[in-house]
C-alpha cells in the first residue's frame, strides 16, 4: 500500500493525543467530536475499531473506495485496515465516538458465536440505521461513562468503564441481529476460531499474499483444510477472501494514489506489470488504466 505522507494512520496512540478525547486507557477511548480529523484531503487508514454514533447532521466519506453518508440515528462501524477518504462534515454534525483496540474487541466479542455473521454484515454495510431510542440509549451509556469518570476517588475505575463498554458493544450487536440471519446458539467451533485467525492475518498485512498455501503455513493447516473451513463458516473459499481483500487495495491505490500502474503493481507485490494487468482485467473486467479512469470519472458525476 501507499505509505506516502498522504496517508495518516488512526491508531490508539494518536487518539490518546486528540484534544477532544474524554477518556483513554490504551485499549478504549471516548471522543466527543471528529470535526477536525487530520488529513482531510488525503487517506486515513483506520487501525482500530471505530464506532461513530451520529446524533445530528451528517458525515459524507469514502470507505474503502465506496461512497457513504452517515445521518442522524445511524452508526458507522469501521474495522482495522479500513481506508477513509474525501470526508465532509456538516456544520451541525454531532456524534459520540468509541475507539477500541484489537485486544479489547477480541476480549469482548470472543464469546459471541454469531460474531462472524455480524462481521460480514459490517464489512458490506458499515453504516447501521437504528431506532431513535437506541441512539438515546447509546448516548446515555456515554453520559454514564463521563459521569463515572468525574468520580475520581472511586476504586475500580478501569473495570467499571470496561463494563460500560461491554454493555455498549452488546447494544450495537443487538441492533445487528435484526439485519443478520444468524444460526442458533452453541459453543464456538474450532473452524470458527481458525477462520477468525485467517481473517485477522489477512487484515493485518498491508500487502496481501495471494497464495492460500502461505496462510495455511502461518496457521499450521493444509491449504485444502483452510479452504474447506472458510467455505463452511463464511460461504466463501480462502482464495475468494484473499481476492476480495486484494481488490479492495487495488481499487484504493488506483483511485487515490498518483503512482504509475507499475509502481502500484510493485507496491502490491505483483511480479510484473503484465501479471498485474491480467489480474485486474480478470477480476474487474478492464485494464488498470481504464479502471482508474472509471473510478475518477465517477468522482465528477
């Protein structure tokens, strides 16, 4: 991926330094506003789990090269390695923002056996419309956190705040269940755990390895077994997931980077420009140059 100065990484460290952060402990952070996020004209690479609850106004932005608008009574959910571009915030925009580290989210969600169904929905639909009373409930949780933070002399501060975060996350997940046709209860299966590790490995690499065998080696399973498990758990093969992640990176580079096609091919670790061109045409239907033109033409429609 493009590592130029045009890309700003949004992580827990920079959130801790953000002036409108009302609470942070390294794994959890609350923000009262995102009205002056950096890099308005460049790319923001989200390297945390981000939940933006819109109370008023709207936020327009590109998420992984697709246009979205966040309105009142909606929640924006971003996972690590999400790319944000071209964001515009209305003058009356008000929101509550919750930031979570990978460690925090895994601890909270590990026991949810339906989480991958919900995660797939978030990947395809990062904006969730909820009832007005649900927004009020989430705002109340936030106010409760702020009230508890002001009681500085009380013990178990982090533990209590963490409990409030757990409650907030479960409220969001309860909204997701209305959108997701999840299977019945039960313990997490080994296949679910393997698939989770595969997606984490795929998400954590800025440059995606294209070969299922490499992921199998990292996870100590055969490529055939990994493919079978991915198909059973998600409905897609391991190779289909790899391709989907790679195409997201390709779209982003073609749309937002001014690098040449050869430079992009090199950055994404393709052996040569010819192979890259064939790969793009096979999956996107046209050459990289033509696809870049289409993406940029859409900006001016």
